[in-house]
């Protein structure tokens, strides 16, 4: 059987390795206390470690024992704003995965807490995203799969 589709290059095959998952998202925080409270108390992430100005939240099982984490860094720990690791962010958003049931419960939680959010359907993938804003102004998407294309 032949197809008219072009052969897709698969970089992992060319390089001999492939990325298997998300290891860490790290955010340098303007308001460290408010950001910690938002991710811990509003979104319910579990603190994996508190290193005094750096908080690690557990996101889930990662690859071969490396836990996927969200790390918050207190910007006050780095007084040298010229540090090349700080730079300026071009972050569009953070997407955190959860089940459909948990996504609905998140909406109920946001409604009860009077936290504004918006819902966007991604018909091309069968995903639905619930978008909120953290205290530093970053967009956080709670995304789940398996939603009907029209619902």
C-alpha cells in the first residue's frame, strides 16, 4: 500500500535520543509568598521541598524516577538583575494536566472562591483548557483530554 503523505523526519531517530517528559518548570517570582500560596492553596500542588526561597511542587511521576516539578524561585535571592540566568521571560503559559473530573472540580473550586477563569476547547486535539492567572500574571492552563469535539 502506498500513501501520498511525505515521509516525516523523526529527529529522535537521527540523534539517537528523545525527550521523554517534562522534568521541571521554574519561575522566578516577583511576589514569592503570593505565588507559593497560589500554587499550594489555590491549585493544591504538594510541596516536595522548601529550600528557603526556592519551593519545589510535585507535579507527578516523571521519567525513570525523576519527579516532575514546578519550582518557584524568590527573585529577592538574586539581587544582580544582570544575571544571564534571570533574563527576561517570554513565557506564554504553563499547562498542567489533570483528569476531566478533576478539571470540573477545579472549575467548581474557582467558582466558590470567586477566582476568574476562562475555558477554551481545542477541537483539533480533543482537549479542553481552563485558564487562570497566577499572582505574577502568568497564565496557567489546567488541561484535560478526551473532551467531545463540540462540548
